[in-house]
């Protein structure tokens, strides 16, 4: 299998402050760890281009994009919500992260690579069509889905979100679209406290109580997701890969380990193998304990490379 890793140094220039958990050190920790394990030498490293305005418009309306452009400061920081800050380098980083998702879909669909992991930031799954929140500005995974459906003409795309926070922005973007099946696990009750009880047929919400064991998490996810995914027969699997359900993560209260992320990856690559010619694109969302994040991404990548 050919696994590509998309990353760009400019994604580390976006900096929301010294004490902010969504820090540039997240990417540095991952890349350093991949070097220490030797895994970096087995990956195709790709430096992405920025997403285009037209590609952004597939999910976000022009008025929202224009609003972000106007808000971006030339110096200092401005907060778009209590948790989310913009500084002069923010939108460049966000366009690179979103562009990496679109480019990865293009390369997977053309057969240049089998699967991909986007090691970029800011994350995206909390960004709604017209609202930035939860450290997110553009919804990277929704933009990837739009590219697959609208440009490549796919009929069925799966989105799987295993971040510890629900991907409210992705739900906002894809609810009711029968071409997309979204499966999402998240600690509940927990941020962002929205879209949990949505009754859209194409959304499989899997709330997980704080303190749930890793074994119980595996049983719950497998029972709620696997049959739905197999029945849906996705032609592409997209993954919002948040690693903040790890037991060491400071922002949440679940108990996963790196091995559990390898298990999740194996389950999703098996679906991609059965129905999507192994096509899978995964993008980094959360994960705020640097060592746990790096080890979990390494396990995720090992799973991608093994199938």
C-alpha cells in the first residue's frame, strides 16, 4: 500500500497563544515521533497547496468566507469565539489544511496513492457552514467529501469521526445528504452540546459516557457502525481522526490507547478494502497530550500502511 502524509511547515505558524491546547507543537511532536520510529521513511511526504476559493464554496457560503477574510488581523490575535483565535498566519494555515484534504482525495481517486493522512492544522470538524468554532475555520472533511462527490462523481462516501468531541460542523454540512453516511463517536454530554439528538437518516451518532472502558468503546462502535458502513458500500472512506479520546488527553475523560486507534484503523481500512478499492483519506482533528497524540498517529499510520 502507498500511504501519503500531507503536511506543510506553514501549518505550524498558526498560533493561538502559549497556553492554548491546539498548538503548533502538536504537529512538531507527530513529525518528530515518526522520525524516531522510522515510519517517516516509509511514507510519501507531500506538501499541499492552498485550497481555492471555488473549492471552499462547495461547503461554505461566500459571505462567511468574506467575513473570515475581514476578521483576520495583520498583527496580534482576534477571537472568533472564546476558544478560537485568528492571527496573521491563520487563514493561510487553514487553506493549506483544507487544500491537503482536497488534494488527497484527488490523488487517491486517480490511483497515485492508496490512502492518505493529513498532518495539518487548524482542524475542521467543528466549523459549520457559516460559523467558526472549536479551533476550526474551514470544515476540512466536508470539503473532502464535496470534492469526491461533485468533482469525481462518486455516489456514496462515508465519513467516520472518532474525535472525542462531536463533529457538529460536519453534521451541519452533510445532514440529509443521502450520498454521505456519517458515523460519529464522542463523549457525551460534552462540548459542543449540539447536533447530538439529530434525527437525520444519514447520521449515526454514538455517544459515549465519560469513563467508559476501551473494551466497551470498541464493542459499542463496532455494533453501531460496521453493519451500517458495510450496507452503505462507500466508494471512499473519509476519517476525522481526533486522538483526544486517549486516556491521557487533558481535555476529555475516555480511556483509549494507541492500540485502540490501530483497531479503529483496521476496521475502517477493511471497509475501504471491501467497497472502495482501499481508498481512504484521514485528516487530523483533536489530540492534546503530545506524546499520546504522536503514538496514536503512529499506530493509525501503521494501520493505513498495512492494508
